[in-house]
C-alpha cells in the first residue's frame, strides 16, 4: 500500500500556506516603505528614460550608487521565492515559472510606481522598475530550482511500501500474513488444503492480530502432527 499522496499533499499545503503568509507580510512591508508620504524640501523630477537614473547615481560615486542599486534590487527580490511558494507546485517548467514570477514582479513594481504619483514626496523612476524586476529574477534563479529539486527528492524518499495484513498479494501465503509470521506457508499446507488455510486465517481469533493468530495455530497443529489414536482392546470377563 503506497503512502505517497498524503505525504506529498500535506507538504505542498504547508509550503503553500507558509508562502502565502510570508507574501502578504512582505507586500505590507513594501507598501509601508514605498507609499508613505515624505516631508522633504524638494524632490527630483520623474525619470521616464531607462538607465538615466542609474547614470545619475553613478555620477555621485560608487558608495551612493551601490546603495541605491542595492535597494532597488532587494526591495522586491523576496517575491522571486514567495510567489512560487504560494503557488505550491513542485513539478513545473522552469522557464514558465521564471517568466510568470518575473511578470508578476514587474506588474507589482509598476503598480507601486503608479500609486506613488499621488503620494507627496514620491517620484516615478523607471530604473527602479528595472531594478525591482532584476532582483526578482535573480532571487528566483538562485533559490527556486534548487529548492524544488530538493523537495522532490525528499518527498520521493518519503513514499514507502508497506506489507500489511489483509494484502493478499503480498508474500504472506495465509491471507497476506508476512512470511516471518506464517513461516513461508503459501496457500495449502500438508494436511490443510488452501481453502482450509484461508478459513483458519479468517477464524483465527478475535485478538489484535487475527490473521497472524490463525496462521500460528495452523503452524502449531502442523508441527505437532496428527493426534495418535489408541486401539480398543477387548477384556475377557
């Protein structure tokens, strides 16, 4: 009897629920970081030219540019892992998963940029959208394929085959009783046809191991042999 479905299903449900909870928490954090009004004396104009903002950051020096680029990459990078977790599938095309995750990350970044147009102190920067999407892609490529392969191997080892009572296709000859209990008795025995052996299996007792008890009783009677009979001898009056 194979026990793979329940194990795989429960693990997938746990991964899905955990991913969904972490996804909601991360999106709430992102909304708090990006949609809060800022009280600043001035803001730079919106940037709608790709890479123009990155060139401006690099002109300020590597420390400032590295900080801003790192912030753009890290803001939505967890989505590259949390979105596949919330989906919960372990067998999926890697390219399709990568495309869906990147598209979802880009749409979320675009939605944040559109909402920022109505928030005081926030400006739209197309380079931030590019950095956010790149961060999602890098996180997905780094974690998700290896994680799915590891989970598939782990769940594959989790499915074990059990030889239980009542499985008449197993090695046990007496109604599926394992060979270690039935002693290798298969079907009929010497002095006990197959029908009688199966009947003994059924009525072997009402204890915890009913089939095993029937098998042991049959083996015990077989080992003792037939009951000897004493002939009657007449006694003279």
